[in-house]
C-alpha cells in the first residue's frame, strides 16, 4: 500500500535557531498542512509538512520522542536525526490537544512495532541456535546406524522435521537479507533526506541572515516612517491651530459683517436725510429771493416798515443759524462717509488675508 496519511491538521511551523538553540525561526510564512503518515512497508510513522514545493518537516517518530506543550496553543518535539527541534503553533487549544494525543498514539504504536520486531529477531536467533545444535547430533545418529534401511527407518521423521525447519530457516534468512537490503535502502534514503535537510537548514540559516538584514532595513524604514509621522502630526497640530485661528477669524468676519450692515443701514438713513437737503436749499434760495424782494420793498418802505426790520434781522439770524447747522451736518456726513470707506478698506484687507 505504501505510505498513507492517517491524520492531518494545519499549524504554523517553527524550527529552533541552530546558532542560539533558544529562539524560534519561522519555517512557514502562514499556517500549512501537517500530517501523520504510516508506511506499511517499513512499519514506520512520520510527520511531514510541505510549504509549496519545500519540505519543512520530515520527522520519523521513535519511541524515545516526546511532544511537549509549552503553552495553550504551542507544542514542540526534538528530532535527533534531523538535529533540530520542531515547534507548531495552532489556532486553538483543541487542535493542539488532538495533535498531542495523536503523537502519543503513534509513539505507542511505534514502540509496539519495535518490540514485535525484536521478538521476531530473537525467535529467529533461537531457531538458528537450536538447528545448529540439532544438526550435528542428527548427523552423528545417522552415521552410527548400520544400513541405509535402518537409517531411513530410524531417522526418517526427524529428518523430515529438520528439513522443514531448515527450509523455514532458509526462508527466514532470505527474508532477513531482503529486510537488510530494505534497511540499507532506507538508510540511504535517510542519509539523502538528512543531506537535503542539512542543505535546507543551511538555506534556512542564509534566509535567517537575509531576514535579519531585511528586519534591520525594515526597522530603519520604520524609524524613518515614525519620524515622518511625528512630523506630520506636528504639521497636523499646526494645521489644527490654523483652523482654530480661521474659525476665530470667521467669527470676527461675521461680527464685522453685522457691524457693516448696521453702518450701511445708518448710511442709508443719512442718505435719506441728505435727500431732504436740496429741498431745504431750494427753500433757502426761495427765502433769499423773497428777502431780496423784501429788502427792495423795505428800501422803498423804510419808513413804513421800520418795525419789520427787526423781524428781518431775526429771520437773517435764523437763516445763518440754519446754514451753520447745515454745514455742521454736512461735515458730520462727510466724516461718516470717510469712516465707512476706511471700514470697507479694512474689511477687504481682512478678507484677503484670510
């Protein structure tokens, strides 16, 4: 039948660092398939794991091996033939427990197979010794007897038994030779596997150095990125402060716009009042014309209008007062217009700065 899988699971594979013998080196980048195989021809069990085309575990289980749980999801075992220690990281505690249970079962089965093999060897050895002791006595007994007929009559059954036993021993010896050849073949295969594993271990060591260099460069890049992140965080902090300033300026702009609206309303009121000024001026001119006509009449009627001169003087005084007030009002209006113009210029400058 050949070699067949009897149990399969998935786990992250690690090997002990050959230099420090303390640190774990990942043998797979991700979880890979880990299987127990039974070889019915060789009567042996192996744990095999392949990552792509690369064999990362090829461990033949012996009765002396022990699987140790080092944590809730991690276990390890030492392989003296591969001269390394394998570690497996599982996704759950149940998977680890199932793998450890299967390891113990396979270990017990390997021990039983070894014991049976030793019993067979001892049995064959005992039979060989017995046949070696019996053959001379039989020969001696055959030589002692007188005639051939007597030899056949006295030794026939024993010779048949010895012949049968001899044939069985020959077949056992032939089987032992075949097994020895198989063992030599297996030994050669193991040597080749060991050489491949040594090459893989050397390649892993080279990969470790490469990974160390990559890790160092990654650390340098990480430090540079951290510095860049710190710089960007500082810039973000400055940007936040600018945003706060902009929000404050926006509030100030809204306040200034409200004040501008108030000033515009006040200016509109002043404009409405300024529209009345021409009417007042026209009235003043009309009054002046009437005053001039009255003065002419007063020259003609000085005698009769003496009492009216006092009224005219009072009217002139009122007109002068009115002109003075009008001038003051115009001056105030000009000042307000200048203030409003300066205010607009300041607001436009503030909006441009923002």
